[in-house]
């Protein structure tokens, strides 16, 4: 891979002095010169209380929001300054999202929901289904493929959402409070799934306010008032 | 930041085939069937109304035009108009002969009204004449009208000499007479006349339908009636009909041509076609209003869909959908709704036209432009109704769309 604009190809994600200001009024400085990097194969937890800037950081890392200043590299490529269309392309191929509310589409089976993860990547319908089927197997839900979301438990729905986030083999998965709507049993089970997937090579970025959930991450970054307060590995 | 960045990432563009755009666009309808059906209904009613109205009007006009074709547009009626003198002007006794001398004229048939009542028998002369007029007529009257008989026969050389009568369709109905075997008598101006024929309705001269028609010789012999013709029916070759019409007054009454009224019998039918066109415009207007309401209905449903499916829009953007993909999803949905309504409307409109036309013995006429127009306008409606919601969905910020309550 070609190294463009000082991004390291060994890193899944690299942020350099990222700031985000909401013009307001009132003007809000959500992030101040945040610099961090995530290597391929890492399981990173980003922890912060409400208002710490973690949602803004998630949106910027997911290219859903554009930083006010700084640069960001995904797989070594600078994505700041890209057009909306190019950013959509980056998301369709390099980023996987897992949301607190699962966001499975009603009326679509579990298999179709997973295949939707490949919908915008230009892959044929047959191949999408094939890969979705394989991915459902990896999250242990092959037997639930034909079920609609409302026929699945909360834990199963979140597993389907994880499968959807991984089906296109992204550079990293952004999980935004993934256990927020799950009971403790399903939380443990989902964290175990993330650990297994991480061991298999998936880069996972967990954004959470739950310290217990963050415990399973090898590295924890704490955000406070839009700045990195601590960056600890264990 | 480097401008060359953008060029290096063409391999990362989101892509979506037409089949997928269609499939994603129809997903909203599949998952919300009742709502989709109800919003389709508005367009269905509008298009069905338009197709039905245009189809029925065309079928009806086709029927009138067929009548017109059969009856001809070359029948002139000549009668005395109001003169400068105080009394009603009348035609000269030899007017028919003079008209016959006009080159392109090939049929001349005169009638004269005779004052008097027509009754079923001599016992019920209570002044109630049932609105039936007695007419003395030439023998070729039926031919000049291109009319036909419901039963019996028309007056001929022999029967016009004697007290025989032929009844118009309405006159026969009012008297309750169906028998033309020669046994049915009627009390006509205080003389018995035998009914020998009943005519079918004559669309070009409705007055004749309410008449009891006898021969001029019989009128003279039995009723002592000797008056000049009152209305003369003239058939001329169609290509010369306007010329004949223009020379008619001077031919009939060279001294006072302004006292002669010449009319074209088919004008009445043409006026009916024109009148039905006026109603057509009114109903088409109503159909357009229905379509407008349907359009607003679809636009409304689509705006609500965009608001309700905010999270879906956010998710799709996160999965890599471009603004164009999002816009095309909602535009496709709107187009599908309206085209579905359009096709159903065209089918319903055609069925209504066919059923009504068959029940009225009309020929079924549904012009291709009506069908094509129905489908085309539904596509247009889908585009118009879906444009704003699609733009709104496309321009929604992904972070805003992903926000939950």
C-alpha cells in the first residue's frame, strides 16, 4: 500500500490534532487537538462521561462528521478533504458500525440485514448473500438467518448488527455503546464475541461510558472535555 | 491536506446497481403495505376517473358520430320565418317544386301541420290532445329522413288517398298503439283513420316522432285541408350543401328571401356532441383535481416516511450510501406508489368504460393516448411528489439521522 500524507499503513486509524467546533451559538469546542492511533488488530476502548466528546469523536472516526481542523488517516489514507461521495465509499468498504439501538431494518430477514452491509460496495446480490451467510455463522446465528428482527432476542439482534458491520471486512469496527440495550448475560456474551473476533484479527473500537465493558479492552483511552485524558494499555 | 487525495480514492466509491436501487426503493412499500395501498388509492381514483371519463365520452361521441354518419349532414329544413308583416309568413304552394329545380338537390319532402286533436276513440274528446300533431306529408318523408318503420308500412300512392295514418314513435306510445295490422282506428280531427305504420324515432326531426301523418290527398278529401307546405325537408349532395343552403331563401321566396328560414337538421346532433364536450371538460377538470389531491397524498406520505425512517437513512449512510443513493431510494418509492396507482387506475377506468358502454349498446372506444397519458401522468406525479422528500432525505446529516430520541 502506498503511504500518503504521512499516514502509516500499519495503522488502521490515525488522528492528528483533530478539533471539532460547533459554531453555535453558543460556540462549543467538542474536541481539542485529539491525536491518537489505532493499529490493526487492536481492541480499543474509548471511555468518557456524557459531554466528554466521545460521540463527536465516533462520528469523526466514522467519517459521518467532518473535523474543523486536523487530519485523519484510515489505512494510511487521508480522508479529510474528501467529498461526501468519497467518504461514502470509505464507509462502504473500510468502516463497520455497531450501534446501541442495533438499527436492523424491519421487514428484512437477519441474513438480508447482514447482506445490507455490502449493499453499497458494488458486489453482486448472490455474493452478498453468500458472504452474509458465512458471517452469520461466525457470530453463531446461521440457524436464525431467515428470521425477522422482531423474532430475535436483543442479544441476537446485536449479533446480527455485528455481522453486518464485519461482512465487508472493514479496516476497523466502531461500536457505539453496543451493550447499552443488553442485559448483563447478553453483554458478557457480546464482549466475548468481540474478543474472539479481535483474536481473529478484527480491529475493534468500543465507545462506552461503562467501565466494566471497557475492562475487556487491551487499551483504554479516556476522554474528558474533548481532550484525551489518559491512554492506558494493559 | 493535499488535493491529490481525492484522485487516489476512486477505488473506494460506493456502488449500487439499478436492480438494487429498485429493490431498496420497493422495500418501504413491502414493509408498510396498508399505508402504501391507501396512498396508491388516491392516484388510482384520479387516473380511473380520467380514463373512464375520456373513454366514456369517446364511446358516447363515437355513437353520436355514428348516428350522424347514418343520418347524414346534408338534410336541410326550409320553413317560413317571421316576416315584416304582422302575420306569420308562409311558403308558397309551389315552393317544393322550386327547390327541386336546384341542381344538387335530390330529395324534397313537404309537411304541413293540420290543427286538430288525435284520440284513441270518439268518446274521450276532452281536449287532452296528448301533444300529438296531425301532419299532411309527402310520400318520401321517411326516405328524406333516412328513417325506418318499427312496424307496418309508410304511406304510398294508394294509402295516401284514403283515411290511413302513420304514427311517430312517441305518438304511438302516447296512444298506446302497437297494432298496425289495419284493425286499429284512431279518432283524428273527428274522422276515423286506420293506423298502418309506426315509425322508429327520427333523430334529425324529433317533431315528427310526436306526429300522426296522413297523405296530402287524404287531408284534402277527408279533412277539407288545402294549405301550402309548412316545413320542407331537402336532401342535397353533401359537397354542395352549403351552396344549396345559401341559394335556398331566394329560390323559395325571391321577393322576400329574408322570410325563409333554412336550418341544417344535423346541427342539433353536432350541438349535442359539443355539449358533451363541455361536460367532458368539466369532468376532466374534476379528475385533475382528484389527481392533484392524490399527488399531495403521496407527497405527504413520503414526507412522513422520511421523518419516520430517519434512523434508516442514517444507517444506510453509515453503510456507505451516497446522497444520490438515498434520494433515489425515496424517489423510486414515490414513483412505484404512483405508477402502481396509475396502472390500477387505467385498468379500473377501462373496465368502467367497457361495462358502461356495453350497457348502453355503445361501441367501446378507449384511445391509446388516454392509456399512455394515464401512465405518463402517474410517472410525472411520482416524480413531483417524491422530489422534495427525496431531497430532504438525501441532505439529512448522517449524524442527525442516527440520533435517537
